[in-house]
């Protein structure tokens, strides 16, 4: 689990950079078309939540505490909600939102399962 959290944290940081680039392009498109959408800004918030979760996973990959997983679960659920509600013209934001949901729930459930097996 330690190696998986470390690798997932690194991948989440890489994904965050990719989401930020996509969000800037979506924001520019919204500005040029003078639409009232805010998918670009929502994408940046989602990317920052990915970045924060990735940092937490890397920093706490060797800890057995459930606290970091709860924090990342909350951040990923917030990213999911923001992304789902604000996707607009930025269709990829739906993909990143659902990925955040799967990562948040998956790691939390996996950690709970591993804790129950140790007892």
C-alpha cells in the first residue's frame, strides 16, 4: 500500500499539471466566445485539489493512520462535486471528476479494509 500511495501521489501531481493546462485553454475559450461559463475556473480548483491530495499521499505514504485518507477523500469528493456541476464546455472535466471520486473512495475503502484485516 505504501508504494501504491507514493505512485498515486506522483501521478496525481502530474494529472494536476495536465488539468491546469486544459483549464487554462477552456478558460481562454470561454473568454474569447464571451460565454458565461466557468468551467476553466472550476478545472483549476479541481487541479489544485488533485495537487493537494497528491502531496498528502506522498507525504504520508508510510503512515498507517486513517487521517490522511480521510483528508484526501474529502478533497476528492469536493473535486468531484465541483467538476460535475461546472463541466460546461470542458467535457474532460467530467472524466477528471469521476477519476477523483474513484481515487478518493478507492483509497479510503482500501485503507479501511487493510485496517480491519490487521486486527
